[in-house]
């Protein structure tokens, strides 16, 4: 057996198993459950997004040992009501398919015994490693059912005007390339998939993906290492080297309008910087987002919505992996022009250092509170740890919170000054803009 590579940092034990699988162990006896998560990551590619969205739905339907949903449900009930979730996510230029097991801690199940832990992990692993492929293909009935479920989810996207407008803005920013495609994929590509094509993609998925397993809950590290290694055996996992680059500036900012009948218009402004996730200005850029529109005390809420009355709803969000900030407003069409000028003006004001000590400290407290909450959410804590691995920015919660406490007005202004307008997207309810 190969020698295991181990690293301990800030309460996390990182282990590289003989086949190359990474194991992240976060022992914590505060929780009443044990969570196990498997992440399969590959470089983000446009042609893989749609089949990757469908794959976890198919794999959840059963495997060779448990070929029906009824047997799968029964197996989970025998594990004292364990739950399994699966889905897809994009993290920077990484495309991640995840499978998650939520298992009640045996300490709270008299008579259950600790054997339910390896049984649960084995069930989770079998979903991916031992799928039901009769004749080398997914079952036609299962495939059609899950295909229709995903297609319905894609078709519902416009029903949330704010989310749809952001989705369309992202597509425009990245000109239809992979980072701008919704994680659910594209409907015309989904309709072209077949059970055989999905079986072929499954094998590509296994070959191209790097596997990381995370466990949090009450357990002894050495014993959990042995359990996971015993189940995975010499399971091979490729190494992954993903470059997370910032979104390029637009030489000429674009303004796009799309008409979708509804009760209000949606305005989305995209701003780009050349600040990468590992850059020293990345956290100050997050601070900019907090001051700008992320919280109830932020500029957009106070000035655009409350004082000027130009919008029904406002917010902003940051994508630190690409160095972008998106500002959003739900408003009447006649207010779009004035609102856009005001939204750009507030960001310019922040870049000049026009920041009060009160809003600075309110934003700092809000950001610190978000990180504190991670400590009490097992799934969020696992995600935080894994994201640091994938993005090669391995910081503990304490380290990040210490950095937030040290950020000042000059740091924030410097980060804001890096932002440039890229795209203005208007989802208009009807009629002409005033």
C-alpha cells in the first residue's frame, strides 16, 4: 500500500489516499449528524454542462445492488432515515458534480451501532462507482423521466425575473462561453441526449474528474481514514490543475435589452476587475460588494430604493473567482436610465474613498457574521473547506476573519477603483424605455 500523504491545518486533516483521492476530515462533535460529501471536479467546458446536469439525477435513481427507487429508499430507511442529495455546481473554472450523505450520528441512535457509518458511505460510493447500466446504457424509462424533470426546471427559469435577468446578463458577459451558461445546461442540448450518449458521458466523467471526499461529524480521524480507504480501495483519481482567471474588461461596454412581459423590469449591471481570488485585493473587493448592495444597510438599498424610490428591489453579488460584481434592481421601465446612472455613481463614490465609519463597521460586522455562521452549519463548513482546496486558497475561518478585521477604507477604495463597467442588461416588461 502506498504511503498516505497527510497535512493538518486549522482543525482539518487533509489526506491523499493511495489512488490519488483527497480526503478532508473535519471532526466536530457538536452536530447530531455525520455528513459525507463526494466532489467530482473537472475543468469547466461548455459541451459538458448539459450532460453533467443530468448525470447526478440518473445516478441517484439506483445502482446494480439497488436497481429501483423503492430499494434505494428502503436502504436509506434501514440507515435510520439517512438522506442522499446530488447536484452540480461551478466554482471558478471548475465544474463540480457532488453527492452528499446526511447520516444521524450513532451516538443518538441506541442500538444502531457505528456500523451504519461504513454502510452509509458504501451506499454513497456505489451510486457513482457501480451504476445501473443495462446493456451498457441507462434505462430508457429512467432516462426519459429525469430528462423531462430537468427540462421542466430549465423552462421554469424565466418565472423568476430577477434570477433570469442575471442569468441572461452572465450569458452576455461571457458571450455564450462556459462560465456564462446556467448550471442546468441548455434545453436544445438536453433534448438531443440519449441513454447511450449519457452512458458514454458517464465514463468520460469518471476519467476526467478529480475526486475529493469530505467528512464532518463526531469521529476519530484514524478510524475514518481506514473506513474510507477500505471502501474506496485503490480508487484512482486524476490530479486537477485549473486556472482561475479574472473576467477580461470590455473594450466597449455593451447595453442589451430583452422584452419579457411581466409586472416589472429588471436591470443588471456587470462590473469586471482584474482581481483574482488569490489576490490581496480579493477580500477588499468583497467588502466593496458589501458596502454596495449585499446587505440591508448597503448603498443601493438606502439610496436607490429607500431615498430615491427608483426600485422595488435591489441587491449586488460578487464572484470572487472571476473578480466580478453584479448589481441588480427590479424597477419600472421609466426609471431604468436614472437608476443606472445612480448605481454607477455609488460605485464610483466608493472607489474615491467616500465611506463613512458607520457603514464601514456595519459591513465588517455583517461579513464576519456570515463566516461565523459557517461554524454552525456542517454542510457549509465542508463546502468552505473544499472550495479552498479547489481554488488553491487554503485559509481557515479564523484567518479570513482576522483579515476582514484589518481591512480599511484605502484597501476598499483601491479594490473598487479596479472595477470597470462591462455589460448593462435590461429585462423589460414592455414598451419603450424613457
